[in-house]
C-alpha cells in the first residue's frame, strides 16, 4: 500500500521541526499547569443528560426505514466488495478491495464515528443479516446461545485489531488482493459465529471495527441518554468520561496508538535499513523483524502508560493496580489526534483513487458514473503549509484533551495530598508521546 503520510518529512513543516517539538511540549506543560490551578474539582460526570435534539431529527434518525436502508447499503457494499475480491483483477493497482479495507474501513469509519457517533453499529454488514435471521426465528438479537464472559472484556477485539495492523504493517504483501480478501472473509465468519454464540455483546466487546468505532465515538458531540436511548448533544469530554472500563482497555488503547506510531516509524529510512540488515534479504526474516518491531512499540506504549498511571502515593497497591484501566480513556483523544494527523491525506486523496477504481471493478471496460476519466484531486498535498499546521494542531489538541480527561479522573481517584504529584509521571508521558508523535510524523 502507498504510504499514509501526506508530507514527505520535516522539510514540509512551515517551521523547523525542533521549534515544533519544543512548542508542543511547552503548550502541553502549560495546559497541565493551568489545569492544576483552575480545574480543582471533578467536572466530567460519567453520564450527563445532554441537550436533546429536536424531536423531528430524532424521529428521522431512529426511524426503522432509515435504519433498514442503511443496513441494506452496508450489506450491498460488502457483497460488491466480496465479488470484486473474487472476480476482479489480482493487481492492487486495478482492484479497489485493499483500499476499501485500509482507507474506508480503517480510516473512514473511525473518523466518521468521531463526528457522528458509532456508525459501524448501524452500517455493519454482519449485524444486519444476524438481526434478520433472529427476527425470522423469533429470537432477540442481543440473546446468544450463551452469555459473553465479562472476563474477556475487549481482549478479542485487541486480537482482531492486532491481526489487522499486522496485515497492514508487518505482513509480506499487505497490498495483496488475496490476502486482504482472506482477512475480510475471516472477519465476517468470526463475527457471525460470535454473534450467534454471544449475541450483540460480541459485536460490542469483540468486533475490532465496532469497538474502535465506539471508542472514538466517545469524542463525538452526539450521544444517547441512558436509559432512554434518546439522541442528545453532549460535550465530548463529558461523553468520554463514560467510557466503559473493561479487561483489555489499556491493551486496546496501546494497540491503536502504538500501531499508528509504528506506521510512521516503518516509513523512516533508518528502520528500513535495520529490517534489511537483520533479515538478510529474506522475506520471511523481514516479516519477523517487522512483527517484532510492531509488538515492541505496542508493548512499550502500554507499559509506559501503565507504569506512569500507577506512579502515585496515598493508595494501596490494589487501588494503584486499577488506575491504568480507569485512566485508559484519556488516551482516546490522543489516538484521535494521531488518526487525523497521520491518515487525513490518505483518506482524502487515496480514498479518491480507490473510488475511481470502482468505475471498472471487473476490468470489463466499464465507465460507471463517468469515473474512469476522473483524476485524483490533491487538495491537501498541494498545500503543505496548511497540511502541516493541521497535523500539528490535531496532535496538540488530542494531547491537551487527553491531559484534561486524565486530570479530571485523577481528581476523583487520588487522595487530595497526591493529586498534583500523582499526575506528574502521567504528564511527562504525555509530553513524551507528543515529542515522539511529531518526530515520527515529520522527522522521517
């Protein structure tokens, strides 16, 4: 697959990279200092009522006809992708299927969720046929053959996410239409089996796309009032505070953040040279090195966060052990910032290229929608200063929101005498994430 970076490196920054790194660190440090002075009591409740949307809007969005149409669109799109994967060209340059997975599903769905809410829950082409079959046999969709084990938490979703990032970043041929098609087939089969066995709890806990979508949806201004399910507008950080704490929460955040960091790292010449030297030119050896590097970055991100979250006094060891999970939601804005910074150009420009391939998906000389004669518009890459500024602001905004979310949760969890010192290690980790993220984005 083409590189996801919209800029070529530090030379594209409107200011020197060193100044950007120093400015970012100071901005984050000052924001933390201001929070300590001005934000002295918890303000982000786990569940807030929010502002109800106009009734006409709620009726349209929640109408059965609208949900049915969206479900049909999702199933039809998945069917088309499956047919193109089997009958289309085996070349990724002519087949849009790899782009559908890497661009539309991996980047488009999370960014749409960031704006609109958990869209994959509605569009999922696996949930829809499951609901249909349940309706035909007279069984509730949320009722499986057995209860989903709470001890599993998000761990199956973490495995699914790692399987995806391994395919994209470490496998021998990530652009292979056959490899992408097999991955998608495996995803559909496993998700269907999970829904049959455990009901919709499987989708909510174990479907990698739905879990990722729902996680970033916590930063969307749109939410559901509990227990009524009424659609409301809500401050994103207040919505974020209600993120469920489950087994695997830290691993989930570390996999998403670490894989994005490794994506940037893998584009740097130094890493490529290291892979070549360690693998000795062997494709299998290179795959092992990339797999080890991917795992190492994910484990490093999770370990550093875990140690920093536990580095506080005034709490018993058992209470400190719970802190990483209770603070894991504060990484979500950082993930969102990096997704925007790292993949925005990829989505806008490579997304166009993927759409154009659907003009003739089976190589029959078709020109569906007149797309065959269209060209990709490089609307972002053509303005490097604007693009670089957007990337820096996305990273900084994500980190400031992450620090704010962590600070508010620490006010609830830490004893009064340790609320400042207990957050110091976490603040330093956030600064380190900022430095590392900006360097990987622009320093290559």
